[in-house]
C-alpha cells in the first residue's frame, strides 16, 4: 500500500515509535530525524511517524525533488506499530520489503 508512494531508492524505513505532531513540515521533520532520532536523512531512508491517536501516518523522505512528506489517515486498527522496549531506542528499522507487515490486510 504505502510502498507505492516511496521512492525506488528507499531501501530502509525508520519507524519512530512515539507520537509526534503530524502537522510538522519537512524542515522540522528533517531536523528531528538528525537531532532526536540520530539518523541523517538520505535518499535510501524513509521515516515513518504516527500521531498520538495512532490513526494517521506521516512519511518523510528525500528524493530527487528534495524533501517530501506523505500523510495517510488509517482506519481504526489498520496499523500495527511495534511496542517500544524499555531502555531501547524509540525507533525500529525495517527493510522496505518488510513494510507491508505493519498494515492489517
């Protein structure tokens, strides 16, 4: 589903497990990825964020046209976010091919 919107160059997806403000723009998301997540945005990496109600996804990535964002509203229970583990980083990294496992079919 979501893979169709991602650039072909993206090989990994960083899923941030804590909610953020979905209204953030591309510049703020880029700074957040660098400063909080600790991963420099590049054309091989997409970042996936959720809102507090976990019913909206925000995807941030770089492509040939620059910084891009996609917002997707989900039905209740449509997104399977991994549970954060105590003492671990607040994100998980998936290969692009595994992204489909996050969605209920």
